[in-house]
C-alpha cells in the first residue's frame, strides 16, 4: 500500500527549528522577497512605484529617492504597524499551516510567548489572506458538489426530563445557529459561505457555478431548484452515501475538517467570525497535497499582497 503524502518526507520541508536557527535577518529577507518578487526583494515605493530607495538600516525602513516617502516591507499590508519580530511572524505562519485542522489561540499564544489577543488578531489577519485565495470571483466549473452543515447555537437540555423542550423545533433553537454552505469542484476549489438557512445555497450556486457545469446534491427538497439550471445527480443519504458514483463525499470531506477544527480546537466559534474559519478550512483542504514549506511561502505571499485589514487593525482598541 502506498504511503500517504502527509506521512512522507516530501510533506515536511519547513520546521520551527529551521526558522529560528536561520534567525531574524533571514526571516526579514523572506518577507522582502515575497513583497517584491519582481525585483528580487529590492524595495519598491508603494506610493509612486519608484524602484530606487535609500535603506534606513537602523529601523529597517526605506526612503524613496523619487517622492521621499518612508516605508517598510509591511507598509500597506495586513502586517502594517506590526510589533512582532519577523522571525516570530514567520513562525506563526509555520504553526498555522502545519496544523491541518487548525490551532487554538491559547496554544498559539503559548508557542509564540505573546498575549492571547495578539495571537487572536494575527491568526484572523492570516485567515483574511487565505480568503483572498479562496474567494477569487471565478465561477466553479466541471462537476460541483453542494451541501450545507450547521454550526453553533447549541441549546443545553434542562436537567429534569419534564422541563426539557424539543430542540428540533425552530422556536426552541438558538439565534446563533448558522449554516456553512459549501460548493466544491471535484479535484478542484472549495467555496464556502455562511448563511442562515441551507436553502440559500441555491442562490449562491446561481452566482458561483458555471452554467455548463454539472452538480451533485443530497435528497433535501430545496436542492430541487438546481435542476432548473444544471444536470444534477442526487443521492439519498438515508439509504446510502454513494450510489453508483453519485455522491457528495468531496464536500463532506471539507465539512469533516471544518467540524473537527471547530469542535476539537476552537470549541466555540462566534457566528460573526464563522466565515473566517470556513475559509481557513477551505484553504487547508484545497492545499492538502502541498508540502508545508510551500504552504508557508504561499501564505507569506498572500499576506504581503493583501491590503491593511480594516476589520482587524486596531480591533481591541475599538473595544470590540
């Protein structure tokens, strides 16, 4: 039997030991190379685009020879106004990409020896960078599977049996319950959305699936509307999970990763930020056959190409 990729040496091309052994200067050069790949890491002014700049080595900053604007390698990115060392930022990225089902912020804060708040905001900034690779605006093609899974809103039953309510009824459910609707190409991309009900997935499919594609769905009645636009294969999960090649196993695999991330690592996820974790799980699922060194490079590149986060910059200062 062939060895699983994640068990092979090819999947391990980066480690925390390597990052800290290389030191701060090597980590800084990595960020420069990912920020300005077209000039081999040489600074380019973000204001005027000039390729010539003075180096202010005492503060790791640059001064443009054209417009005299001072900037750093993280100016205008999600790491703008950062205080952590570059080696710690690179280590945080390594930890996040190594965790195939996510990592808790308590654990990340202990690994980096920083406050919980620092780890929380840093991880969410990186999830924004992941989302830029997930939500590209391109429609899904080929054969697309669609399904939904509910998260959050757990209602604890009363202690005494006579006091318990039927939690299946809508009026007894929590208003914090959300559904993640996922569209996934077979052997391709995963596109998750957070909605109030699974039936909203029909409209999401209309917006994000090519009309020349084909689809798979389960027996839920709201998916009947998909037949108006696509050839749809249906599988009745109350009878079987796969019926002569008809299945939604690829999208269920994504939900398996997301559920283990939420239940096993984070334990509780606010509906306000569920989309962040859904995008994180989609990024991990789509890159599950990529070695961790390449994943870290992709993450740094995405972070350097992402603008300043308007949701997370100054998050705690806004007392959110």
